[in-house]
């Protein structure tokens, strides 16, 4: 694996080679995640930065490919496909989606072992019975948020490994889901996909509903979306993209990368 000299990244040992206990017990697993840590400076909390991931899929035989991360154009961490040979794995080549979230772990960065005066069975700021297992000063940082200015995705032109769409001819995701629906449903569900809500989220002001250009907060304190906008908080366009044929807008975009502009 490769680590950036300028960013001084190093192996993240918290999610590799450790057993992660979950309930129910069937959710417990041995973690084998390859990842890296990089120390954050004051600027990461005050200014926006560009985070980029380059993902070159493996070929149809599972060979080749690579994954590399960059921050403000500076290499941070990456590895070639052959690094995964010992585990019989490969660089992913199937359809995926991008998820940007704020994740809080009760394992990473938390006091180990648990303090003798605390059973660490729950974690909740403001609750004396559940606050004792949290790191010192943790609750002073909650609530926390970050702002995303833009997300851009590029795919290589005329490269059979860079397929467009959620269910491609080579990797028919839709067929797999239809054959294993139970894996994608919670108790009580009849189908994997649920209807998209058009408004209905609890709100205080119009800003909670996408602002005046997308929706408004009704007197019942629920979001109401304008025509052409959907989602519980009126943040998404009410549209469907089902064209898997690259359009002229994709021409000339020759990098298999996506980049994210993130601030505090």
C-alpha cells in the first residue's frame, strides 16, 4: 500500500484485524478494511477542501485496477489491485452509489478499556448513565455538521470497465436484488424500494424545506414541496434518470474520479 509523504498518512489499525461485536450476534464480523488515517489541522475546520477518489475497476477477470485518495490534489493513500490477491479479493467493478455522511463510531477514539465506573452499554450526551463512556470533551463538539459545495463524477470514455448505470449488462444488479429481496428489506417491508416522500418532514422555517425556491414550512410545521421538487425536506428534483447511454454532456470527461468539496 502507498501512503502520502506530504499528508503523513498511515495505516488505520482500528478497522483491520479486529473483531467488531454487534447485536444480534450474526452481525458480528472480523474487520478487514484497508484504510488510512491523516491528521486534521485547523484549516480543515475553517476552510473548504477538495477530496478526490480515483477508482479504476478491475477487468472482467478481477485483475488490475487501483484506488487512490487525494486531498487538494495531494496524494494521501492508495493501493493497486494485486494488494488484494492474498485475500482472494479484487478492486470493485460493480455498480455503486456515493454516500456522504457523518459517521460516529463507539469503537474508534473511545476509551478502551471502559472506565471502571461505567458499563459503556449506551452512549448519549446529557444522560449521566450513558455519558460516562464518551471521550473527554466529546459532547462539546455535538451537534456537528459539514458543508458540501459540490460533487463531480467523471468516467472514462470508450472504456468497457467504466459502465454507466445502476444495473449494467455485465453486472445486472437489478436481477440480483429481485432474486434476493429479503436481503434488502426490513421487517414488515413487502418490497425493497419505498415510495419517495414529497414533503412531510418536521420543520420550523422555510429553510428546513429547501428554502422558498423548493418548498415552504406550512402552519402544521410540515414541509410542503413546490411542483417538480420531492423528498421529505424538498431537497431533490422530482425526476427519473433511466438512460444508460452516455449523452453528449459526458464527452471529454476522461477521468475515472469523483471529487468532493467539503467544509466545516
